[in-house]
């Protein structure tokens, strides 16, 4: 198998294979989580670009994490309303995209808290079996590779089905996405490949009958 590599993206196959949107019969609703609280976040711009580029038959729905309380097991018996809302939005989505920055070689605290909230109360994880794709932009040459590795470990433990490839870590140089979410040509190609792979991953997860599985 040959690999195509550009702009932090590493995926198998030809350019046509990478960017071709798979055909699926039912509309897909994919939740979109941004792991930053900043309104000026470059990763929030990246999320806007995904909204602009969503293929036909796919709806991207923002899932906010800024109002979540810090996870406290004392509240498991009576989960706060914002936490119940968050879990309901996770469960209503056919799949998820998480766009995250990298802070101190890991994920932001607000995103780790969202993972903890979504995984509890014990036995009621909203991440279990959920197909998830990871994306992030950073100012260093590795983009958000380390943060994505940490995020992959957390989500894997929670039972999520995390997309293995492409690993899309965007090196943010020369503002490749403007304030309105319009991506430059090279990044647009990268994001199209990422979205196509994500749709395939989510659509595939809808096919098998996993009703016999229990949540962790």
C-alpha cells in the first residue's frame, strides 16, 4: 500500500480515493466538539471550515463543552442539567469530530473534563461505541500530534471507536483558514480527505448490529 502525505495528513490510496465522499443511504448527524474556550481559537476556525465543507447528506452539529461543570463523582446520583444535555447530544449523534489544540503536550483541561462527564455515571458512558475522528491545528511542526495521541488513549478507554487514519495534524502557518472558515486550497484538500474518511468511519459504524453490547 502506498501512502500520500501532505500538510500533516497521512492517508492510504490515491488522491481520488482520499477526497471522494462515500455514498450512504441515510443522512448522518455528526457532532462537532471544539476543545478550546477561546473565541479566537485557530481550531475554532478549523471547525468553521468543516461546516462549510460538509458533504451532502451530512449535518455537522456543534456540541458545546464550555458550560459543563467540573466532573465530581458526588453528583453522579443527580447529574447537573448541563451535563445531562451534553450526554444527550453525544448519544443523539451518529458520530463525532473533535477539533482540539495542544496545551503543554496534552489536551486542554476543558476537553478532558468533557470526556470525564460524558463517561459517567459509571455504566452509562455516552462515548461507548461512538465513532470519533480527531483533528487539530498547532503552531509547531507536529501540529497537535501529541494531544491527539493522549485524546485517542482517553477515548479508547471509554469505548469510543476512534478513526485510525488519516492522522490530520495541521501546522498552522500563514493563516490557512480565514475568520469566516474559508480554507486555502492545500488545506481544503486535506480537510476534504479528512471529512471523506470520517463519513466512511461513521457510516460503517451504523451498519453492524451492536445492540448486544453493553456500555462500560
